[in-house]
C-alpha cells in the first residue's frame, strides 16, 4: 500500500514539482483547512534562484538548497496543530495552517506576508486599504516564523499594520525585543542578548580574551556582532578581527570572502577561538575550506548551527578542532519523533515540501549518508524537473530523525501551543467556528497574557515578547569515529551561570582552559598591564607594580596603593607589609649604654652626698655653701640624670610632657644654686667697694633661686598648656614608622633652653671674675670650666639635633644632657672630693686660713698702691728718671703707719700702711663671709 502511495506521489510530482507560481494557491508550500488558520514562514530552501535573462521581471522564482532542518520545523508545526486538533484544548474548534517557503529571502517572505494580510474568503486575495483595521478579518489569525531574524524584521513590520501576532521559534536578534518597532512580534526563545552574554561568559571563564568573529552580512549578523561587541567590551574581551560573508550564496564575491576569512584565521596565530554567527549553509562552506587549510581552532557556534547534523557529519570535521555551541533548550519531542517514523504514511497532496523531500530522497538514494545529505541540499527545484519520476522511490526511516535539532523543534511546537492557548482564552465566550468571531489584534492581547506548561514549568512571554528559556551548552565530541553533539552544561539566562549535571561534564568544560587565546601573556600577581600602542586593550605589556603598590590577581589593570602611613610594599609585590615601628627601646645597645651612663651619674651623685655628709664640718664642705646648698644642687643633678629615662622606650603622652619639663626645671635649679655660689664667692673676695655694694644688693640666695627657677616653671607650664608635646608617628623612612615625641612648639623648646643658657652665661661671667682665688678654694675656676662644657655641648647639639632623624634622635639629646650634667657635676664637686679624700692636710682650718691670709695680704697691698696717683710731666729733654727720695720713718712714722713717697720735682706724698693686726682682721671677715 505504501508503495502505491509513493508511485502516486511521484506521478503528481512530475506535474507540479517545479512549484511554478501560476496562481496564489501554487505559492503555498503546505496547507490544511480549519476554523482558524495559522500562517507559517520557514526557509525550507536556502536561496532563491535569480533569472539570467534581461531585463529582470517581477516574477517569483524557484528556490534551491533544500534545508532538512527547516523542513523538519514545518513538520513540527504540522504535528503540533494535528495534536491540538486531536486534543480537548480547543473543544470543537479546529486549527488549519498555510505554510510558505521564504527561501531565506526577504522579498519572497514579503509576498507571503501580503497573502496573510489579504481579506478572509477573498477570491482575489486582495489587501484592502483601510485607515482602521480594527474590524478587518485577514486570511490568518497568527503567524509562526520566520526562520531568520532579517526576514522576521521585514515581515513583522508588515504584519504590524493589522497587528497580526507573529511568534518566531528561531529569530533571535536583540532588536526584535523593541515593542515600539515590532509591536506584534513574539518568540519562544531568548534574544541574542542572552546568547552573546553566555558566549562572553564562556570566553571569560576559559581565560580567553583575544578572539575572532565571523558573521553573515545581513541584519541578523550585524545585530549579533553589535550585541556581542558590547558584551565583549564590558568583560574585557578583545575582537582581533571581524569578517563578514555575503548573506547569499549566489553573491559573486562569496567564495573570495570565504578565502579571505580563512587567510585571516591562519595569519592570526594568537587567535585560537572563533565566534561564528552564520547560517548553516555559510558555515558548511567555511568549514570545508578550513579543513583544506588544516585550520585547528575552538569554534563557538551560535544557536543557528550549533546542533546542525549536516555540519557535524562533514568528513574530517574533527580536524577543525573543538566546537562549542549554544542551542535552545529542548523538551520532550518523543511524540514528534514518532510522527516522523510514520511520516511515509501521510498524504502528500497538500504538502509540496514533503513531496519534494520524497523526490530528493529517490534521486540521491544511491549515495552514502553525508553525500546523500549534500545531494539533497544541492539539488534545485529546476533539477528535479529533469527527472522523469520513473526512478524507484526510496525512503530512509532514520534520516529525518537523525537530523532533528531538538531546540528548534521544541521552540516551534511551543510557538504553536502558545497561539493555541491564546485562542482558547479568546474563544471562552465566542463561537470561534465563525472566522469573524475575533480579530488578530484581540488575539495579540491574549497572547501577552498566555501561560504555557512546558515540561512541568510555566512559561510566558515577558514584556519584550520573549520567552526567557535556558540554553544548552553543546560540545561536539568524536565518539567511535563519529562526531556526536552532546550537552555539556545548561546556561541559566536569568542567573547568568552554567549548570553541570555531573563532574564528567564539568571536566569537559574545564578542559577548554588548556587552549590559550590571548593577545598577551597573563600578568602575574605583582604585575600590572600597560597598554601598548595597539588599539586593543587586551594587547599590553606586563610591568612590575612600583614601590608601595601591589597587585594580588592576574591581569590587573592597575596596582593597589598601600596605606603609606602604616604599610609598605617593595617593587613587584603581591601584598602590603606592615611597617616596622622603631623607637629607642630598652633593649637597644645604645640605649643600654646611655642608661648605664645615667646610672653611673646617679651613683656618683649619691657618692658625693655620702662624702659631703661625712665631712660636714670640714672647711671644704663649708666653703661649698654648706650641706643644704650641696644637697639641692646634687638633687637637681639626680633629677637631670633621671630625666634621661623618659627619653627611652615607647613614647607616651606622659613621657613626652615630663622629660623636657623635668630636665628644664632641674637644670635651672642647678644653675640657679651655682649662680648664688658664684655671687657669694665674688662678694667674699672682692676688694672693690662699688662692686661689693652691687653684689650685696644682688646676693639674695633664696629669692634668687626661687625666682630663677620659678620663671622656668612658668615657661614650662605655658608650654604644656598651650602647645604641649605629643606622640608623633614619623613616616619619613619608607619602610618604618618612627615613634617620637613632637615638642609641640619649637619656640617654647628654644625659650626653655635659651633661658637656661642665659643663666649659665651670667653664672659664667661671675665665675670668670673670681677665677684667681686661692688654690685650695678656687671653685670659681671650676664653675667656669663647667659652664664652658655646657655651652660647647649645647652649641654642638643644635645643628646635630636639627639634622638628625630616626629612632636615635632622643639619644642625641640624652648625650647632650649627660655631657652638660657630668661637666657641671664633675667641675663643681670632684675637686672638693679630691681634697677631702686625698689632700686632707689642706682640708684643715689653719691651712685654709693661711692660704686665704696670703691671698688677702697680696690683694690688700695691691689695693693700697692702686690708691696712689702719680703724675709726672715730661720735659723736652731726655727722659726723666723717677727715684724715690723718701723712705718710711721707722721710728715715729712706722708706728703711726705712715709712709712717705717723693718723686723728684714733686711734693712729698704720704700714705697709710695697714698694720698686721688689720690684715688678720680682714682674713677673718673673708672667711666668715664665705
């Protein structure tokens, strides 16, 4: 019986296989009557033949290049409508269909769309012009298709005139989501926005950033390239080259463009990943040429050809490398596969596509699988006219099922069911057996709200008319010598991530990273990208991060800056390191040395205290001002040595405030007491009445010490209140933090030191005046030396302190304090200690009086002589020689203490000579004053 049907079909084919368009009905590819007609637009053929005669006439031509995959989509539409009619979805209402072949040509698709717009039951298929199509009943209520975005754009603009719903299972151009330009367009697939984002995500996760792109030179290819370019730019992926192939195979430059694209791929050796947005027949031509040139790359396939069996079965396809693609998420199509197995039992009188396929199968029956497929694709409708139909008929049961692309089949069935559910909602309160029961624009409104159950999930159109379904990530794997298209992962368009069923498939995904496709080597952590002269940001040099900067990831565009106050980083660093905090610690060898010196000074002070206490009643101790004065001076020395402790270890607010104030006040107290001693000594041994009177007025021991020290206390108090010292972090050293005391006010610090220097200078002047005292009591001379040591130390300190920085800055001041303190201490007390310990014979009252008596006698005699005024006049003759002509009279004059001096030519001069008992009295007064 089947053979009889085949023979009848072949006979019929011999009469109308040319598909010559004699009238409008001849233009229909497949049809079935029904209460509600749904139109279909599919590119069953890949190209429309062009007439060779001149001039060209407006005649619709035959087509060539039978597309098995698109033919299967028409069968999927037919199967879906038949299934709905046999179900209770539309009770009592049957769906019919009219399917047209666009031949991947906009012009022919527009002709089909015009027929859709024609008035229902119009014998002339005329499209009426109206200002308002609200009540207009066209030939179809909705349209499924078209296969390509470029065709859908043109058709949708035409269908929008009457707002006829168009639901495409394959047109993915992002621009079709624009409801202002395409108000009646829907699709059961995601837009290219999600596809290009998924591709970019795959490229980024695989570590690629230098790729090539090949597209067809049509609206679909250009929009896909634009969308991918935006996604690539956002994710720092650079497009090394872009190649566009002509949209039509009949273009005379097609093969030249293919050769140029292959040459570009071969030339760009660093590009190992190629993204391809093309139609299947374009990819077929490109891959055959690439196999001839031994091109081996990773090819990222768009949804248009990622599951194309006719491409995966090209001989030696494995030599091209790896093909990774994105296909529309498929569902359960088992019923459709069963439909295909029984297809040979279906009548063909209303399906020219099926009749043509049967004829092509017969013509190419003698060929092997791939050649059989190529034969079907290459035969034109004109070629079939040359066959007389007498050849035995051939049917391959497995061929159609083997070429099924589940994603496209599923989306086609989903498109039909979406329309059917919208019709069901529309027909709730209407008799839809009447074609005028509702208009297409009313169905459009219901289609926006429709919800379809797909594999147990509710799906619906979003505000852009898209169904946000997922993508299958497909991997072409060679198994047992045959290329198999396997599902490697699922891409969730909403979450933007990949989902793997098992670890094995995840390993396949991760294995893609082994292929390098970068313009430059990856910059390691510690390096940063420096853009070269290339216009692409992916082409760069890797340079080290500079000092105090770091990078902790690969391919960073900039280095992070360390917090310069607390962290540092060397060149080519991957992290920041905490700066080392420096200060003059207790454990530092230099600090230990200085502390030992201070401790020795304290011991020395205590030793002097013991010595002076034990020898309290000796002349040397008494001549030093007594034990009270000595204790005050020694106590101030002790505090000065103690103040050095506050310069060591971690600076604190207390230490910073205490150390300078303690030193300044203690040193002032010391100098004040020494100043009083200098005044007292000068007063005791001064024979000048005027100077004595002045010194007596100045010599107020307690008020002087309190006043001098009080002024320093006031200076320090104001300093601590208004510009108090504080702890400062010094960052001048790159890798270290110096903890130090900031003096708060250099002016206040200078005033404090200047005031001490002024007192020391006064003390120095007074001591210098009394430097020629008796040897056993020459304290003024040593005070002078002590003050000189102080001046030298602090004069040297100023430039050294100003130019020194770092943790040893406090040590500089400690050294100066110790030098000046030791100098004054040693010069003031060590000579006396030496006399007390080693020259005890001179530390007696008699020895001391004798020395003072001798000094006073000399001083008194010189004073008496200085009171004599001698005047002499010079003559014009030779020099005069003065002789003393008088002498003291020992009898009466000497008793009275008179002595006479006479200069020649001058009257007699009389003078007084102090008696011996008067000299002794003077010595006692000096000693008592001391």
